[in-house]
C-alpha cells in the first residue's frame, strides 16, 4: 500500500488494540504495587485507563468514519468498472465471429467421447472472478478488524446483490425472448422439472426454484420477459414440492395415471412427491408440453434461423459462473469451522469459531461434501448470505433449465418438419435412408452440445443434454397423428431414422457416455435405449393387421398411451382397411384399461374446454378442444364417433356467446 493510505488501517488496528489491552494489564499490575500507599492512586489509575481507552476509541473512530466509507466508495466504483467491461460476461475460451447472436463459434478445447469437447476448466466469466476477489478482500478486512465484522458483512451483501442484478440483466438480454425461457420461468414447469429423474444431476431442489420477478408468472400461462430476477423463497418451494401434487401440464385422455402407467411399461413406475421422485411420468408430461408448445418459427429458438450456438454458450457460462459465486461465498464467508472438518485442517484463520461476520475458509469443494452438509453450511452463513446463495443457485438453475428446454424445443421444431414431409416412399427412393431434416437436426444438436460442454461442469452438462435422446424417441411417436398418410416403405424409413438418431443423441451427455455396469447412470442409459426400441416397435405396428393391433392392446394396454394406440388405426396406410368395429373395440379395450367411462369422458372433456372458454383468450379454445377430444382425425365422446368438425362448430358458438357477454359487461361498466 502507498505510504499514509487509509488501507493501512487493518494492518495496524488489531496490533494497536492488542497493545492497548496488554498495556492496561501491565499498568494495572505494576501500579497496584508502586502506588498503593500514595494518596490519589485510584484517580491516577483512572487517568491512565482513560488515556489508553482514548487511543483504542480513536482507532475505532478511524475505521468507522474513514476506512469503512472509503471501502464502500472504492469497492462500489471497482464493481461498476468491472461490470462495464466489454468482456465482463463473455464466456471464456470462445471467439464470437459476426456478432453475439448470429455468428459462428470458434471453440478452443480438446476432443472427448464421440467427438464432443472434453469438459475442461469451468466457464467462469470475468465478473464472477471479480466477485470472488472482492469477497476475499472483505473477509480479510473483517478478520483484521473484528469489531466491525457486521459492517463489512453489510457492504459485502450489498455489493453481491448488485452483482447478481447485473447477472440477471445479462441472462434476460441473452434468453428472455425465447420460448424456452418463458417455459422455464413458469412455476408449474419448474415444479415438474424438479421431479424428473435427471434432476439429481443438479444435486438439490434450489436450482428449480423460480426467482421472483415483477413480470413473471408462476401459473400455467406464458410469461413475458422478466426485467429482473429477485430473491427466491426456497422454504415455500420445498414445502410445495414435498406436500402438494404438482399442477397438470397437459390434458390427456387417461390423465396423469395413464402417463404413469405408460412410463412404467405396464408394471407401474416410481411415483411420489419430492425431489426427483416421480420418475419418467414427469419427464413424459414435460416433453408432451414441449411438443405442444414447439415453436413454428426459428425466431423463438435461442439458436435462431442460422442454428448458432452463441446464446446457448453464453447462458451456460452464466450458469456456471453463478454456481461458482455461490461456492465462493461458502468457501470464503463460512462462520462454522466444524463444517469443514473432513479435510482435517483449520479453515478459519485468525478468528473465533462462530461469529456474526465473515470468516475466510481455505478450501471448499462441493464434490467432497454431501448435499446435506452443503445445505447446513449455507444455512450457517452469517447475515443475509444464505439468501444470496439460494438466489445464485436459482439463477444458475434457471439457465440450465432453459438450455434443457431449448434443446427439446429444437427437437420439436425440427421433427415437425419431418411430419409435414411425404411418407409415401417409392421403391426408387429407398436409397435415401433418412429425411434431410434428420441429418440437419443431428448436426445442429451435436454442435450445440460440443460448445455448451466446454462451459459447464460434467454434472450440469449431463443435466442439459441427457433429456435430448429420450425426447426425440417419444416425439417421433407423437408425430404419427400429424402424418396424414404413410406406406410400408415410409414405415421402414422412419425405423431407419430412429436407428440413426439413437447413437447420435444418446452419447451427447458426458455423464451417460461411458458408464460402469450396474450404476445408476448405466440404468439411465438403458432407459434411453429402450425408448428407441419402443418407438421402432410402434411404427412396426403400422404394418400389422388391425385385429393384431387390437389384440396387442388387449394384452398390453399400457405399452403405449391412449392416443398413441388410437393413432395406429386412424392414420391412413394405403391398402389397409380399418373398420369402425375395430376402432370401437380398440377404444373399449383402452377405456377398460384406464378405468374410463362414457360419463367421465364427457364431464372431463367438456369441463376442461368450458373452463378454458371462460378463463382464457378465445384463440386458445380450439387448441384445448383438440388436446382433450381429438384422437387422430376424429373425436371420441362417450364411445360414439362424432366428426371433429361438428365439435368445432359447437365450441365456436360457445366462444362467440361468451365473447358477446364479456363485451356487454365491459360496455355496461363503461
């Protein structure tokens, strides 16, 4: 430090305080012997004590009136300067060419399994590194001036809050205009994501808690772009996660019980409340929602029309940086020495065991501690630091949850083009094994995975990428109602398409690429392979006689969903004749398997649509009606075949009546 600078205060404060305390003890002991017999000894002793205490109080006044204000102004200025740097939030190791959102990416890194870049150093942006250095400075000063620990803590909390506001603004600028961001900001979607099997890769429920925002919504509707991401109520989210049934995301014929049965392959499935507790049923329902919400234009995707991965990489780096800040807070600001006894060293330097201010810990590695231990460390942080850590984790989780949804939306958008293509393949077209859409999809997804993999830790990258493979297999099945007509060679091409997608997508996730036999990761990998076997077998049933399909549905009704079974007979296959008796028999089999009666279907279907007519904009009515009632090209109500066109007319009249009533009410109010 420069001679005479205010920042020398911490260096001399503790020494001066110790000197005064020692001097008082020495003078008290010596004064009691030499001056005991003199008159006025007690008065002179008070004078000496007063002089010594004056020196101590002068040092405290210097800290309070000079040093702390100087620290506040300087650190605030340094923070502003750091955040204004052009590369403050730039992902490390990435060269952006041709702009932020549309250019190509030059990724610097090695190669790993199946051509993916091996996970290297974490993608921590310069702003996060600055936050760590700032915390170290504040912790060092707090240890040197322990009397003012609480004051230094308040400064640190204020600066960290401003830093997180800047990160929130960066996240909004990168992703807020995308469909994936709007879905990730929905409370019901976050709840469902927290119950998926892949949620374990993020470690705990905090990343699934939606940050408060003045413009966000926790309901089922779409959300507008958030202007800010505030604190999180983790306790309320955990209570909801453990105690309440999550909201229904997509209305299906057999409801959620049908999804659970299909997810379990007819033998039941993991079902319960809590973190990662619902198994594949939650995953399937989320993917159904994504398929329903799939964007019709590339502008709603982060990758845009050019398929750039720039925004995905930026979001990945922001996520990893926020997680890095949360770990830095625990590592530097812990006040509980006992929390770090696992490595056998003393982690609190120059301080007492449990204080109210900052204590600097030498080493903290989350991988060396269980999630319960880390949660205890967070809760034991002083002041408002636990809330800041939870906010960091929630914002970091929002980034990776957005990335996971983005890749699934990209699948839905690309595969929708496959559904619109002709599936009447002529014998001369057999050489063209897969549709060009599939080749383009695998290239884009693989490039995004390679680039994102360079920024995220292995666990977080696995969470982002692990959902791609099973989602593609399931969406291929859900495409069938949109395929108007398909012949035998078209079925063969779809089977080959699935065989091409399987190896390309399963090996994307680093945590599932090379696994040991018998591990949980190995079981996850096998589940993804079974999803492709299931999809290939499904398309193979299009070549089977209709009676065989009905017989198989009778023997194994939970092998596929209600709508999936019905689509096998409603899609047009040249040369195949489907009788109404066969359709009715299939429906009766499925109704019995799912415990559905005619009355239940009428009440559920009409009740859902009428509620939507009353509570939602008019343009949503047709979509909900199709979700509830449509099976293939026709509608089944109470066991009778009613043309979908007539049902549409009924609901259009209902919609017009409700709209007129609302208009009259508004005019009357005016």
